C-alpha cells in the first residue's frame, strides 16, 4: 500500500455498517465512542459541512471515518513524538494552543456566521463595536513592558516580570450580550503573536495592538454564541477534533506523506542515515532511468567584446547566417579561426561557466547572447553558443546526488511501512462503537 493511502485505509476500516442518523437533533450526543471517549454529533456535522464546501459529494460516513482515524493517529503521534515536534511545521511562530483556538473560531464563524450576524444586529449598535471600549495606555506603561524605544534587543521575548506587567495593562473592555463584562490586556495580545506580531508590538504600533484586541473579542463572541447554541461540551469536542486533525497531519508529514522528496523531517533524516551503500546500489538499479544526464556535447561558440556587437551577431544568426562563418569573422576567442569549434565537452567534475551554459542549451538551437560572469561595472565579454550534438548517459551510481536521492526515497518507503504497521496496530487495539439510529452503540 502506498503511504498516501494509509490514512484513507485506516478510516475505511473503522466504518461500521449502521444506521447513524442523517441529522442528530441533539448535537451533544455521541456519534461514536473511541475507547470509551465520545466523538459528538456536533463535531461530525460541523466537519462534514466544512468538507462539503471543498467536495459536495463527500458523505457523512466518510467524514466520521476520517475523524475516528485522526483520533487514533493523533493519540499515537502525541505519545511518540510530543506536541512540540508535531506543531513544529504548523503556522510557524504561533503557539499550538493559539493555532487551534484560531482554527476553532474560524470554523465556527464559517459555518454559523450568518446566524451570529443576525444576533449581532439585535444589539443596540447593530454590531460588536458598540460593546467595545478601548482604554488608553501611556508610553511610560509600555516602557515597563518593552523597555525604552530604540534599545538594543537580542530577542523579542518577555520575561515573567514583563508579562506580569503586560497583564495589568488593559487595551480593551467589552460586554458581550450574554457573557458579561470582560477585558483584553496587553498580555493577552502578546501571548497570541508570532514573530511578526511581536515585532509590531515592540515597535509600539498602537493600532496593531488595538486590532489584535478586537480580534480576540470577536473570537470570544464566536465561542460564547456557539456554547450557548450548541453547548460547551460540543464546542470543546470540536476543538479536540481540530487538534486531532493537526496532529494526524503532522504525523503523516513526519512519515513523508504529502511532502516533496526534499522536505525535512527528523524521522526521515534518521531513517535516511541508516540506509546502506548496498541498498543505494539496489535502488539505483531499479530507478536508473531517473538519473539520465548529458554525458558530453559537441559545440561551437562566438565570444564578443561587448553587448552591442553580441546583439548584432545574434541578429545575423537569426537571419540564417552560418554560425562558423560569423565566429571566424567576429569572435575574439582563440578558436575563432576554427569557426568557434569547442569539440567534445564532457560532463565531469564541476563544469566551468561555459560548460554549464552548453549543458543547459538545447541541441541544434543557438543561444541568446549571455554576459560572462563579472562584476556589474567590469568589462566582460559575451558568449553565443550552439550545441551541435549531445550524448546522454547516466549519473554514476556512487555519486553523492544518487546517494542522497536514494536514501531519502528508501527512508520514505520505510516510514510508510512503519505507518502501515502502526495503522494495523491501532485498529487491532481500538474499541470503536458507532451510534445507531436509536442513539446506542452499534
């Protein structure tokens, strides 16, 4: 089984033939239990609606399959790798909890935003802004958190004393319709920033601070509205589903699923380092056609003293004038008398600049004029080349590039096999109960 199908196979294996209701009236009921822990109908319904936005043909059962698979894989991933490793490739610079919270608010807003807007229009100001009250924060107060402006800093992190001071500085007070009064402090904003956000904070960008505070109030409103509508347990379960999804995807990335050949992964690096030379040679024999390269070319060139002359000669070549004739007439290279003939140029070692140009050129086509490498203000000649014939060969089996590609490919194969074995183990050990139409386990 190829690695890309591992998660799909895991999901398909856990779907039991049952009459789970098409629409659960109580979103707080369990659609399934995984080792006794509930997966609520609200999470399945919300996830299904999100999936249908991308693919209208997706079935509710397939969504349930995926959520169960994510739960099993995520649990195994957290146990084996830890949250720090799993979150390393997600939303760079944001704390894991911040990323999950933002995804939860965004999901709820996407699915139920129109109903939330109707609720907001009933407010006195017909919107959330009428409930917000920005607070003034002095420059001196900001100095206690970020230090004096212009001070040299080696990082953008705050120590515990600075964070405690930030927690005392209120940027925004609010009063949600059914959630009581509250406030957003500078500490709240600091904790929910990536590197770019912290740069803006240390630069004392007050508009940015206030915008971030407003974003947090909006997210709190979304969560408050959703908890009142569906229940706190349902919202918490959806948050867990989103965390499972992120961790399961991270697990797949670590095993090389979904990334390109050169994507970094500590697991793949470790497996690649264990590949033996004999394994590389065997892999190379099976994939030799992937390493076709230009072995040698027979070529001519015309070296011109400046761009103006080079463009003039290029125009003559485009008009059909013989390449060798123009080389004898205009080239300043020592081989001009031979019509610019370079003979056979072999691909070996580190090709010089002219050889690299030749190997990049299509057979039988005249290149445009190319300036030889030199400083921007240096006097440098220009080259026009013609590859008359090229001979293909294969990269050597013991070359570093072959070793790298082969070891990475073999590492991905090993990782995929490990993922398949893990899938089988998870299925063997898990106890999965799917709710029937009457609400009990299947």
